[in-house]
C-alpha cells in the first residue's frame, strides 16, 4: 500500500490482483484503449505548445 492508500480498480477494467472499490484515499487504475491514449497525448502536446513549455522546462503537477 502506498502513502495515499491502496490501489483499486473498477468493474470492467480487468486488471488482475487489483480489487474494485471506491473510497476517499487510494489510487484508481484502469486500462484504456490505444486510440484514447493517443488522443490524450495529442491534447497534452497542444497544451504544452500553447503554453510554450519546452523540453527540460520545470513544472509542477498538483493533485487535490
């Protein structure tokens, strides 16, 4: 278990050895298909370009 809680998944995600469930703590995991993954990569690239973020630029990601 990580500091934030146990990993969990959702029904239909088909990840072995990861229980399904919800709760206030923990990390959720689920597989996505290749086309959804590629689409998100394109959106990320557009965002980085529009914000002039270049390779090697420092940045922070905050999850709340």
